[in-house]
C-alpha cells in the first residue's frame, strides 16, 4: 500500500516537473488521476517496488519500460515511464537514446505539421542539455529536422552540433550537412558551407568543383581548380594526376570563355604547357579553342602554328594537327554555306583554301621536325628530311650541315657515316667535286663509334675518285688511310677511330683490289704481305693472293702464301685453303714432286677432323694411283675407312672395293667386304652382305654365299626387313634344295624369336594361311609341310639358338646341310663341329 499511496501523494516539486514536461495541455489533476489509475494497478506493483528501491538502476527502469512495450500499453504510459526514468537519471545516454528513437518511431504516418513533431523536437532539445557531446543524438535530431524541411532551424542546428562536438567527430556531421545544403537551391549558403568544410577536408575540393559546375558557377569552379593544380600537397581522391587536373582546368576555361572572367587564361595555359612538355597536345588545343570560341580565329591560327612547331612528341603533334585542320575545315565550310558572298569575302575564302592546302602539304615536313626534336640523333629521320626537301638545294645543304653537327655518334640510331657520304654525293651529283672532296676531308676527321664507319668513309672517298677517273688519287687515298698515324690497340675503345683504322680489313681489301687493277705487281704483293703481317687476313684474301700470284706465274710464291695462310687459321676454317692448295699443287707438279706432295697430305690429315677428311683421302689416293704405287693407294683407302666419320664410311668402303677390284681383281675384295661388314652399322652391313653374297654367287661359291646370308640373317628382323628374306629365299630356290630351304626357314623362325616375336602367333598365322590357300607349286607344298611339323620342336630349337647368337664380327663359313647344335657347356664364341670325335680323358 505504501507504493500505491506513493504514486498518489507526489511531492510538489515532482508535480511541478510533470506539469512542465507534459505538452499536450492535459489538466494537471487529470495527469495525477491518470497516473493513479495506470501505475497503481496490481500488475505494476512489482516494477514500482523495484524502481522505488533502486531509482538509479537503468536495468530496472528498462525492464519496466520493456514490459509496458510488450503489453502494448498506451503511448502516454511508456512516455511517462521514460520521463520518470530520465528524472532520476538525466545523464543516461541509453535512456535518452531509446526514448528519442521511441518518440521518432511513433511519428510514422503523421504529417510534419502535426503537434507531435514539435513535442519530439522539444524532447531532443531537452536531451541535448545533457547529451550535447553525443554525435548520434545530434544526427537523429538533424535527420528529423531535415524531414520537416525546417531549413533555417536545421542549418543553425548543424552549426550548433559542430560547435558542441569535438573536431574528431565532425566527420560524422559534415556528410549530412553537405547533403542538406545540396538538397535545396540555396547556392550562397551551400558555397559558404563547402568553404568551411574544405578547411577541415581540403582533399574533397573536387567534390566542391563538381557542385559549382552543377549550379553554373563556372568562374568559382575555375578559381578553385586553379588553386588545386597549384597546390603541391593536393592528392586527388578520384586518382587524377596533376596533368589531368590541368587538362580539366584548360577544358573548363576554353569551353566557357564568356563565363570564366577571373583568371588570366593565357598565363595559366602556358604555365601548364611549360610544366608538361611531353603531354602538351590537349593543352595547346584548349588554348586555341579558347580563342576560337571567343571569335578570334586569326589568334587561334597563330596558337596552332606555334603548337605544331613546339610540340615534342608525335602523339601531341597528331592531336594538334588534327584539331588545326578540323578548325580550318569548319571555317571554310561555314563560309561556303553563305550564298551571298561579297568580293572581299570570296578573296578571303580563296586565301583560306590556299592556307589549308599549304597546311596539308606541310604535314610530312612538320612531322619530321617533331621526330627530330624527340630524338635529334636519329639518322634515318635526317635522311627523310633531306628527301622531303630535295627540290630545295639550299635547304638540303643546310639540313646536312645541321645533321652532321647535331648527331652524336655514341647516341646515334643508324649509321652516322651515311650522312657524310650522302652529303658528299649530293655535291657530286650537282657537278661540284671540290665541295664533295671538302666534305670527305671533314668526314675522315669526324668522330665515329666504330672503326668500320670511318673505313666506309675512306672507301666511298676513293670510289668517288674512281668515278672521276682519278685512279692515282684513289691509290694515294688508300695509302694515306692505311698508314698508321699512331700506334694503338685496334680493340681499345678509348682511342679515336682515326688511330685504329689502319688495321681495318675493309680498307685493306679495297686497297688490294685497287692495286691489282691499277698498281704494279710489287706494290700489290706488298699490300697482300702487309695484310698477312698485320694478321687481319681471311681465307678468302689468302686465296685471292694465291690466285693473283698464279696469274703472274709465281707459283712457288703462291704456295708460300697458302702455307702462310694455313699457319694463321685452324680447322675447319682452313679447309678451303688446304683443298685449294693441294689441288693447285697437284695440277702444277703432278708426280714430279711426289714426296713433297705426300708430306703435304700427311701434314693436312694430321689434324683434319673426321667429317672433313674424306676429300683429302680421295685426293691422296688419286695421287698414288696416278703417280705412285697401287699398294700405297690401297693402304690409303684402307686408312680412310678407319679415319672418316661414320656417315662417309659406307661410301668410302664402296670406293675402296671398286678400286681394289679394278687393280687386283674381285677376289681381293673379300677381305674388304669382311672388314666392312665388321665395322659398319647394321643397315649398311646388311647392304654390304647382300653385295658380298651376290659376288660369291657370281664366282660360283654357293656355300660361301649361303654362309654370308646366314650371317646377315642375325641382323635382319623378318618384320622390318622382309626384302632380305625374299632375296635369300630366291637364292635357295635357284641354288639350294629341300634341306637348305628348311634350314633357311628354321633360321628365320629363330631370328624372329630372337627379336621377341611370338612363335605361336607366327605358327597360328601360317596355319590360317595354309588352310586358305592351295599349294600352287612343289616349293609351296614343301613350305606347308614344314609348317605342319611339330611346333614345340621349333620352339625348342629356337630357344637353344637364341641362347648364343653369333656376333656379326665372327663370319663362319660352314656347310648348309649342317645343323648347328649348341652345347650348354660349350664356350661362347666357338664354332661347333658336328664331325668332331668326343675323346674323354680316360681314353688317353
């Protein structure tokens, strides 16, 4: 009952507070009566006792409030509970925040002019007395005011929030503030608010510029963008570079010349062009478009002309030139569309057309100028420029002079000496040989990156004199060029090329050619000897020297030249020299100096690689055949079969056999065939076996031929070499009998088993073939009879034979009717004799 009467008999101060809080003009006595009726109910007594016992416990108040919410109590009851709790705990953020959200939630569906909105606004104002440091309260309040469209009050509340909150929490208020000012057409207020905001966050200047553009304040936007591009510490949030910002500023200025009045356009754009020399195209176009849109077309043309003569890259030139030509074309079209042209206007139109045509004609030359600005050391671009100016000789001369003075040989792209050479040829074509000589004299003193470049200049100098029929002068030039001015290492890059050019092979080669054509024998010989002494010669020069001496009948001198060249080079470079030397020597002396020739061949073959030795062995053997002993030639052929590489060995054996048959008869070739079969690979040895067997067959040695076939069978797989077995079968058909054919077929099965061929499968295949075919001859009938024999016996014989397969190195000639039986105790590699008598030790 105490709790109950406590709700009735309120203190005067509490009643005074309630009177102040209630805003809906309910009479004070009605309030008291309402509270007695609601809070005095029995179901509320436990909650009332808790809040009376613990008035400063947020948990108990919230439990009471949530219970009422769950009961869906009237709004006034919940509001009054919140007010009672906040009376006891006015500094509780949790209570205030829950209360304010509850009151806002109850505004759904009501008009913004409803009195309830005003009451909620008053609640927020009362909460801010205690919660002025809480940004969430301010944000909810500001959203509520924005919803009511109270512009002035909302703006002032934003200002109050920024003043009350610490600066570290301003970033939570400003986005809402900017959204608010942008949602209404209040440009002056929005600009002032943005300027205040940019003091806190200057990196959002681009957002301010976009807003200014949106409202048409382009002059202010240009000013702000100009400040941004001049701020070295500014970093674009949109990821734009300084150059992109400059392009945006120039585009803004050039497209709106009548709206941007506060900036000096020319100074701004030229400042950007100076800063970004590699990306000037868009800035120049913006500069010219500014005057075009302002109606100053002549001034715009001057800007375009200045641009195409000052840009540094091909990309910028293309941008400017395309814009320039498009601008001129548009102006011409605009004038041509006018039907009523006066005489002055027609003259002006003709002048514009002439200027436009001249602009298009100048494009290749202008483009070349830009390329040379980009890289003045590009030799090819200088040649292109000369070709473009070929109709103007003075400009060509001026271009060549600029080129040879500008291009640095160490940085040049292309051949620097070609500029000097073409410069001199230009004078030569115009019948000014003295000027051409002067150019060459300067060219031979210029610096070059490589010795070969200077050598080329000397050679061209001499060729010009040859074209003028000044042969003596050409020889003097070559002599002057090959004279050493200073002793220097040819490969020392620190030395000038003029000190190293005397060792240039190109220079000496031309000198030798000139001496051969216009000099004497002694002078030419001296030049060749000097080349050899400098050790810069090549095999071709040695051969030229030898040929020159031979033409003048100095054969021994030529042979000495060959020998000097051979001593300078190694294999395989020296191959051509040896081949020429030996061939010339044999043609000259034939067999008169046989021992000397033999010494030369031995010297050549001593270090000759195997893959190059074949030619020299054939020459050597031919020498012995023609002028020496046949026996010596045979020994050379036999030596050649051992010394040449495996690719040439088969061919060498064929030559050896042919020569031996011609000199000593076919019987002499048997031992050669045997060595060939022993040393050659399987395929080549098989071919040699067939030829050897054919030879024995022609000589009537049938048993020897059969033995050769038997030996060759060990390297002939029936699956891959059916031709061999067909030849052997044909041989047995002509010269053999039933026993020899049986033996051949048995060997064939044995070899096939040796090569991992299934005998059972072979026999099954043969049986199927026999059943399908009818014997057409006695030989086929005999083969069928052999196939019907016991397969197991064939397998057994095959396995025994497979145990020991004779090597192809051991050629055994035995009778064809002999059945070779291998004893298990027999030593490998021995030949089994079926007529041998087994004598035991006890019988001795």
